[in-house]
């Protein structure tokens, strides 16, 4: 447990390093902290912080920089984000007026939100598209032979998904028509979860072969409809080219751009935030959530009519102004929620 003096010095060190990007020495730390301490005392406290793994000395520099563990302690216990209006945030960014997200098309709102996050943060803005309920309007089965069946699912918005399932027995086309008629008559319009729950209770009333086929169809149908909505919009990747922490390391830049191209990894990275309330901060190196030690993610869920449907956030270096990123992400989350919700 750190005492108040150590906390004050760690807070000052993190804030100074975020502002300047240079290792912080004891003399600079003495001025930044406002504490009346001797240089020897500050060096002793810094040695204790280094032993705890909160700061580290890069190369042969006499100064110290925060570690991911030090950033995490700073974010969790020392960071205070001031309330700010959208107009105030735009003014801080040099804008003349507050940006707005027009509630016309969800796709446009999502794209505009990603650009807004990027413009205000000067890092990378990411937004996952709203998740739609996995509901089917119509289903058909087509016999392919060799115990293979093509499942054709039509969503309420007309989206068509096809999946091949391998069955334990070889169904005739008449059996497949019977199964599709049952599903279309009694289950159309239900979510995949509702269908799955009903099948569990109604399976005794169905023939075993038909019940097995329908259960398989529900399983692959849920996966297919879920995959069709897994989209993430990324904006501002080129901003990282000007970040000192990355620009001097081509290997880091290459890995970062690979991350933005692999949308499934981005989806997993943001998925945790969709199950949380408010703004969350993930710091690289402390877990498998963020794959790179020099990367941090500030994210928050957004809603449509009170229901969480997606996540948005800012991806940038661990040396970022977390208080400002929290404000940007929080306000953009509220903007997107308001733009997409029915008035």
C-alpha cells in the first residue's frame, strides 16, 4: 500500500510523462508534485515505486516512466475526469461549434461517430455496429446428399445467410420440407434464443429425427445471423504515424495496422465493454485483452432506447491524456445513443 507521499509523486510523474513524453527525473518531479522534499527523499520514493513495478528507468536515463501497472494504479485511484459539455470539448479541440450526429441512417451515425472520436482524440476511433437480434423470417432446407443439408435463413431485413450442416442421418427432401414448415409456422419471428428454449420444452412432441435437424438449424442459424452483424468501423489509423511512441518503431506500427485489419480481434477487444456500465480503460501489457504493451483502449457501450447494442472507443498509446479520452468517449457514447434512439 502506498502512502500519500508516494501516491502524490506517482501521480505527478504519470501526468508529467503524459504531457512531455520524456523520462521524469527527481528535480522535475519535485517541481511538478509541489512537495517540499529533498532530492534524496524523492529518489528513495522513486526507488520504492520501481521496486513495486509501478515505474521503470528506460535504458541509462536517470529519469523514470510509468509501467502498465503504474498506469493502471493511476487510472483506478488518481484520475478525476471533470464534467464537460460537448461545446466545451469541441472548443478544447479548436472547433468553433459542437459536432452533431444526425439520426438519419444508423450506418452513417456509426461512421460519423468513428470520425468524431478520431478527430477529437487525434488517435484511432472505433465503433462496433449495433447488434441486431438474431431473428429469422423464413427458413428452408435443401438436400445436398452425403448427409449434408444447406440451411437458408432469411432475416426480417431481407439479409440471407446460408450454412451447410452435416447430419447423423440422410434426410429426404420431404422430411426437410416438413421441418422447414414447422419452423416457419410456429417459430418465425422469434429470436434464436427463444427458438432454442422452446425447442427444449417441445422436443418431446416432435419426432426425434425432425427435432435433431431443427436443433442443428437453430445452432448454425444463430451463428450465421450473429456473424452478419459483427462489423466494426475504424477511423484515424494514420494518426498513429505521428505518435512519437510508435513512429520510431516500424515493428510496432506494423503490428498495430495488422490489428486494425483483423476486425475479429478488434471485436473481441471491444466486447468486454459492451457488458460493462460507463467508460472502461484497458491498458496494454496487463492482460490478454489488449495485445500490445504500448497500447491503451478507452471504451464505453452505447444504447438504443435503453438497450446496449454496441461499443465505441479510442485506441492510442499508453501515454495518453486519460481524463480527456474519458470525456471524449463518454460524450460520444451519449451522442450516438441519442441519435439512434426513437424520439
